[in-house]
């Protein structure tokens, strides 16, 4: 069992990573949408793939946090 202070540190660490990933996912999605209509299909797909990968990683971190602390 972890100490109370260390658990708080881990929760804060997970929250910082969570918000950073959410921000990056939103940035990638907006960047993907900005290329619509330009004919740059490869860039659209690349940024959309990055956004999807970011959301998947964010979901995995949330599940790991819920399993570990609840």
C-alpha cells in the first residue's frame, strides 16, 4: 500500500499528463480540420491519426488511474 502523500503525488502526476494529452488531442484534431479543402490528404490523415492515438492513450491512462486508486 502506498503512503497518502505518494498517492496524492501520483494522482497529480496523472492529472497533469491527462490534461496535457487532452490539449494535444484537441490541437491535433483542429490541425487536421485546418487542412480540409486544401487537397493535402496525407496531412489530414496524419493529424487525425495523431488525435485518435492521443485519445486512446488518454483513455488507457484514465483506466489505469481508476484501477489503481479505486
